């Protein structure tokens, strides 16, 4: 702790004034701020397969399937390659199509769901058949 005093004495702090900010610095600060806001918004956005109690909780995904355990954010109907990147369009036995969360193993799915591969070539998180 005794070293902190001498080290800190050699640090100069210059107040930032509007004159010291040029256009490129302001542009860089604005871009960094926009990127941070975008990342925070994306981190809070619901995804296909998230738990929900109402469709409002699913945001732009659109639908909360409340018949599924804990609710399941999804889109219906869907077509091949029309679902968000984290999801796949699955056609169920009743010929209805839903966007379902992609997975490669059961650990990718939330509690109460398994990684299924019985309804097409791509695995998805669903309730056990």
C-alpha cells in the first residue's frame, strides 16, 4: 500500500472538454454506446423455447404455447428456414408446424424437455413423446 502514493503522483488526469473531443472521438463513443445498448437488449430478448406464461412474455417471437410445461415461446405456422437462428421448424403429427429450439443433447434443453430427433432431421427441445 505504501507504493500506491508515489505511483499515483505520476499520473496526470486531464479534464475532458468539448474542445478536446473531435468528431472521430465522438463518433467512436456513440458507436460504442450503441453497441452496448444493442447487446443489452439482445441479452434480454426472449428466444424460442423460453418459459412463458403469456404471449406478451415472448416478445417478437409471438406465441406462448401454454399447453407445454411451463409455457414455450414459439411461432406457428412456420416453414423450413423461417424460424429464428436458434430454432427449427417442426411439423407435428397433427400437421401443425412450430418453431422449436434447436439442440444437440438433452443438456441444451430446459428442465422438463428433452432433445428429440423423431420428427425430422434436426434435433429440437420438446416434451418427451
